[in-house]
C-alpha cells in the first residue's frame, strides 16, 4: 500500500484544568489512516472530539500523546512542512475582514510563496469555480453564510494542498446552500483531492464519505464504509414503534419470528409523556407488520407511530450508543 | 521568510488603507497637549519656557508608545475574537513565534511613523520654537525611533496576549496612564536625583528609556541619560517583552 495521506496513531488530547474546572480528555486514543484520494468522515455529536482531532492534524492544537503524519511528515516535529500539505476549512468563518474576497485569496497565496502570476490566475479561477466571482471585491462579512463557506474553500485550495480538512462545513447553512456545497466537495473528490470531513449530519456523511469513523466521547466506536456499517445491524430493516403501553411489551414482541433484536431508544426533548419508543431490527417478510401490531394491541398498548425503513447511519449510531445523536 | 514578509505586507496594506483613521487616533492627543502646554500656557507665563523643551521629546515617546501598543492590541483583538482570524496566520508555513513577531514589526512601523509625523507637527505648533533647545539630531533619531517602535509594539503584544480584549479599556486607565505620568515624559530622568534612590525605581518603566532616547535625539543640549544605559534599557526591555509576549501569544493560540 502506498503511504497514507494521513496517519493518526493513538492520538490523545487532554485540556489541562483550571483552578475550578477539572482537566478534560477531549480525545482519548484515536487511530486511523486515510488513503490518498479518499473521502473520509468523522461523524459524531458536538463535543465528541472531532474538532480537537482536526486541530491536532492542522497543528492548531498540541497533542498530549500520539503521532500524526501528513503525507509522511510529522506535524509536531515539522509543522511548517506539514502545513504546506494541508488546508483547513474551519467551523468558524474566519475570513480576514480587512481584505476583499479576492485579496483574501491572493494574500493566502503570498503566505505560501506563490509567484504573482500563479496566485492571481488561481484566485480568479477559484472564484469562478466556486461561484463567488461577482463578490471578488466585496468584504467577506457582507457575504451570506453559504458564500463565505465557498470563499473559505477557495482560500484553502489556493496553495494546492494534498489534504483538505473541513470542520462541520454545512452547519448553519440553508438546504440549498448545503446541496451546492456537497456538489463542490464531490467535484473536488473526483479530481483526486483527499478530503476529511467532520459532521454531525448523518445524511451528509452517508452521501459524501467513502469511509466513516463514528466518534463519541473522544473515541472511535466503529469505522467502515457507510454500506458496511449499515450491514452490521441485525435484521435487514428497521421498524420504529412508538407506543403508550401499560404492560411490558418487549417479551411479547421478542417471540415474533423475524424480529432479530429490540432496542429501547432514549429520546430527548419529548418529555415524560408516557410514550415509549422501540426500535425493532427485523427481516422484512409477509405479515410481519400485522403480527407486530397484533401483539401490541394484544398487550393493550396504544400505537402512536409506526414506520418501516431501510437502515440508515442514524440507526447504526443509535445501535452503538443507545441514544439519538445529540444535536 | 516568505511567509513572514507576506504577513507583514498584509498588515501594512491594511494599515495604509486605514492610515487617516490611525493617524488621527494617535496624533490628536499630543497635538492638543502641545497646544495647551507648549503654546497657550507659555504665552500666559503660567509655564516656564524650559518646559516646552523638556516636554516635546516626552510627548513624542508617548505618541510612539500609544501607537505601538494600539498597533498590536487592536489587530490582536480581531485575531483572537470568536471567529479566530488568527488561525489563517497560524496555518501559514511559519512558526507561531514568527506570526507573533510579525505583529510586533507591523506595530513598530506604525509607532515609528506616528512618532516621525508627530515631531514636525508639534514643532510647528509650539510657541517660540526658535529660542528653544529643540535641534533634532537626525542621525541619532532614526535608529532610536526604530528601537522605541519595537519596544512599544512588544509591550502591546505582551498586553494583548495576556489580557482579554474586553479589559483593554481598563488597560489604558490602569497600566498606560500611570506609565505615561511616571515615564519621564514631562521631566528629565537626570533631574530625579531630588527623589534620592527612588530615582532608580523609575527605570522599571520602559517609557523612561524612550523619553530619554528622544531627549538625546531631539533636544541633545538638555540633560539626558548616557547612551549606553539608554541603549541597554531599550534593547533589554524590547527583547524581554518580545519574548514574554510571543510566549503568551503561543499559549493563547495553540491549545
């Protein structure tokens, strides 16, 4: 196998505590490798350690332990060389507010020592490609969130990085802007760029990433292609059942043929309204839904909602953690 | 080096664009002080004539100190704000200390320009300059102004990297105010022998060396600190503050 574009080995980051607050272990031993040209995703809730991991890769956070190699270059020992190979689209839209959009790009080119002709040409081409050419002479803060995000990507591409890291790039964008951004990222991937994305949107991870690590509490819970992750679920489909029940329902449902597993879902925000949410991993077969409803009614329970869907990444996540993704 | 020069170029580009605003901000105060204490009061014979000579280099040093501190403090506040614009700089192929030093050099240029513009303006506004001791020694002036600029900006970095931006107003009242009053701007350090050993406590204030340096360069005929002590003070404080400031900057930016 050729050298990985990124290698993270046993990465640990503990933020030291203050007088009042204890030390926080944001990343507790993460390892993964990303192949050249791969689109890799870190999926997990806020506070899972995704941004800290990206911070360590980009030299903005000092790792407590572990090793990170970008294209074979150790980011802690040789940060300047590593920084030439990576680019970051940060979660905060941190465009230089004192410059115009075009200057943001050309100055970024200067920082990386691009000759004048190259940086001017590349800036114009990227502004065009990312559909922000008409805003070239505007100040970044006057742009919409989606446009700022595209300028951030254009800026990141100015020095022709080998590895592009995106930290929650679509958070706060409207659906249209989000789709446009997805198209941009897919096009970059087709062109051979290695991309690493963090997100807490399941759909985004599913659509874009070739391989995913699901992260929670600073650790990788599982890592595979989205399809393979979904296959790890028992049964072939998910039956979501919301009921108001007096008597325990699970023992009755467990006897039904085709029900591989039943999980109780802790759901957030809907309060103590007495509604129980069950997730059944089932082999879809004729009459299964009928039997489930029959048993439920037989137990004197009141069915509030029922749905039968193919498994999604969210189901994988719930299966792994026993809870819905914290938004 | 390329990245360092590019970052500096960006800072100077932005500063040049805002030049009228920046100069108005730093020149208003010394101009008003000169008008009152160097022009009106001497005319009314409420202030001795010698005071004008003593005050002019002192005001120049205050102007540079304020310009240098603000020239670093304000961009740093933006850098470290919620959006962390500083990350763009930190991702440039250059060390963190290099990024910090770039800010110091930009602030120093700001301070030096402010000082060099303030001097002729103040000379112009002063009452009966012809009879005074103001005779700038241009050869000594430029290198000393450069050193004073670096010292001011390094002080700005130390303050900006250690103090939350929301407290910067307090900084001017509690740190810079007393510093200016006890910075030998309005009296020569040599004359403080009247205070006994307390005279040496004043040497803890970096502004003292700046005021004395300007005295040497602008009013060479008046009493001032000997050059070796002056140079040691400017270079020593400049070096220590750059070191302390860039360390604090690194702690603040790299988590």
